[in-house]
């Protein structure tokens, strides 16, 4: 797990010598000035502006810089932090890393050396006709090409009492600081939501040795990733580890608590009440696209883009959790809020912004979780398709589960629980989009033979 963590967050990309050499004047990480166009945009170079300093935005900025060393590249982040990965925040909660461990690039002068101007400000609106973005405080940034990579934000359910002290989302570094201050060993903590993000937070809170209760409205854990069999096996695993998990249960209200430590009372729809020192809300996210209304872009759940990551405005691109892009499995469009997809989006968008044609083949719906030591994974159309076939093996006693979904003789989806070896081969089989021939029947008889099938298909 540590090696996987380091691969995701540890190193940053190698710098491109050509990009560094051409940067005769270093850019600066700056706060916006009061009114006027930001510095560094009047030198006649092609102006690329990236809104959002997460994995998608950083990937896009660095791709542009490498492909066009002479371009003007401005990266705008809405938080008072260096660009960082939200996926690393749970490791801050556990103490495995400090806040600097979340930073996407570790060198203090990385963006300066790459001649990327990093600005900490929020974008209020986009004037597509003038090719300009308006920042809080009155500044503006003019662009020739614009990349929107603003990610997503937590959704607050319509429940009274969410605004009282001791109730927090776990989405930003500032959220993490507040949670760490309250999640002491033995403290009563309620986690609202047991989806993908909720389960990541669950593990971090459990490692802090709090007295944890998880409340999930659906009938199983991670309902958008696991079927009933796998979701309930995961629930049993968590309960065996000392975490109370209440499924098919809703929080109806948060009230002021009567105790000195437990300052919150959590009311449930079954009439029960839970005392809490801390309540963490993880009930879903939504794409940050509200500020784009002024630009008239086509939107659904996110900004709709084509296979070049281009929006309905030819000069505006979108990437990451705010982009509704091509879906490999369905052939349609969907927001896939995972970091590998965000990085790919940013790279493809950056190449097309500088005129280097690149096509995105579509993202595969893929989630991998480590919940208190139990690895779970879902790939592609894990729910199956009409008239499709499936095969599964259940070993509830040992918390092992495998289910494969087929459309004809093609593997289109899979669920896995309790396996850590070679699960990437499942992704390879699905993305190959090839018929399995005789291996379809072999996998129907024993789904665990997927690695053999992958090797066999690779040699054809």
C-alpha cells in the first residue's frame, strides 16, 4: 500500500529541460492584484489559462509547457495552498504524511522553474466573447485557450443542524485540520455516507482509534461500486474490525448534544439517537460548473466535452471531475471522478490546446478501495447488461468474491473483493474490447482464471 501511495503522490514528473531552458524569467505564485489584467499576459505569447490546480489542471499546465515552451501558462487555484491531491488527505488524518505530502509537486520552485504562473484566487465568471475570466477582487485573466479543471465539491444533504460546530466535510486540507483537532482516540464520531469517498474516510478515522459509527442511506456499502453481496460482505468486515455500520438508515437531524465532549446528537429515521463529538459528512459530490453559466457552455452533470476534451466553445476545454467526457464502456458521456482519469483528461486537453491532435478513447468506470485491509474493486459495466451473462464465486467466510459480466463473449465488467494480485488484468481484458473465444466458457466456470485469460489473449 505504501508503494502504491508513493506512486500516486510521491514524485511528480521529470522536468522537461527545454521548458526550463526557455524560461528566462521565472513565473511567480502570486495573489491577484486589485483590478486589471494579471501579470505576465501581455508579452505576445499564446495565452493558456487553466482554472483549477488539482491533478487535471496541473497535468494540463505541464503538458502545455512541455509541448510549447514559448506559451504563456497561467494556473489558477481557488485555495490558499500549493496544488495538492484530495486523494492524499486521508493519509494526513492518519499521520502517515504531513500536509506537504499531499502536494502534487514536491519542489518549492517547481512551477517557477517550469514558467507556470500560479495564482491563488477564485474565478467568478467567464466572458467567452472577450476570452477573459473574472477573478475575485476584480482581476481578470485573458486567454486564447482556456482549460476548466475545477473538480467537484461536497453535496450537503437537506438536514437541519449541519452548520453547527463539530460538523465537517473531508474535502480540503482545511477540513482535514479541523477533523484532526476533534478525532481523538476514543472520541464518538459519526460518518454520514459509506460510498467510495466515505470508505476512504472510514479507514482514516478508524486508524485514529475513534469510536466510529457509519450511517448509510442505501441498503449496502459503496452502492455505486458494489452489488448487494459484495457490499454486505464489506459491511461485515468493517463490523468485525469494530466499526458500527448502519445501512438503510438516514440521519434526520443534528441537534446540540447534552454532554461536555459529545456536543452533537445525531437523530436517525429509526428513532435512535447517537451522541457525537464529531460528524463527518460524505454524502456525495457535484461538479463545480456553476460559474460557467455566463459562458453558455453545454453542460449535463458536468461540462460536456468531445474526445479532444473540447467543450461546445472551441476555445474552451474541460478536464477532471467537472468534465462529462467519453465513457469507454457505454459509448456515452459521464463524469468519472477518479484521479487517473483527471490526469489523462488534463494531458489530452493540453495537447489539443497547443494544436497537437490527441484523441481520448474514453474512461473506464473503475474504483479500487482498501477498507481496513480488505481490497475491493469494480470495473466497467459491473452491473451487467440486458441479455448478458455473469459468473460469480462467493467465499463469505474468507471475504473473497469475484463476479464477471459478459456481453456475448466479451468481458465488460467485474467485481472483486479480497484479491490484491493481478486485478489490473481485469481492466486490460475489458479495455481490449476483444472476444474471449474459448476463454469465455472457462471464465464462466471459474472467474478466478482471469489472469490466464489475459495472458492468452495478449499472445493472440
